[in-house]
C-alpha cells in the first residue's frame, strides 16, 4: 500500500470516533438528567401523598377511635399541592392510603443530536395516616 492510498482513513476514523464519543457523553449527561427528574417526580409524589394523608376523617375518629383518611378531602389536598408546585399527577385515595403518581417531561441536552428531544418520567409516592410519635399506632 502506498502512503497516498491511506490518506483520509484517519479522518474518517476521527469523525466516527468523535460522533461515538458525543453520543456516549449525551447518554451520560441526559441519563443523569433523567435520573434526577425521576427522583424529583417521586419526591413530589410523596409530598403530595403526605399532604393528602393529613385529611383525617374526624367522624370516624370520634365514633370509633379509628384513624382513617377522608378520601374526598385527601384527593382535594393532594391535588391542591400538585397545583401549588405546578406538577401533573394522578391521585387515588382510600380510607387507609393516598397514592400519587407524578409525570414529568424532561428536555434532553445532547441526545437531540440523534433525534431524542425529550423523555417522560414518572414517580409514585404513597402515604398513610398515622398517629404516634415514634411508630404508627393502629
């Protein structure tokens, strides 16, 4: 092989290697952003669930002494919290537990170079109403 027949081989290698390195950097950076977004969604869901679980059914507490959640008030409290922090979520509530699932869309930084502009992540949190200081009592 003559030296003139190998011209340009290094250039194509550098281009392919650079693009590969950029995609890997995008996976690392945007992957970290997605992990952070998922954690924030889970934190927000947990906070909203705790806000809802504070809606104690006073009638049940007074008549039976049982510590129960008022599902309608819990839904309203959790929804109000989600609106306050500008989050999208789905709330379910029973007399025992409030569950919130928050959905968040994260814009990506480097992966749009390969066509991935955004990703959706979800986080779920649940809370129960409890009385007692150190441990939950029935």
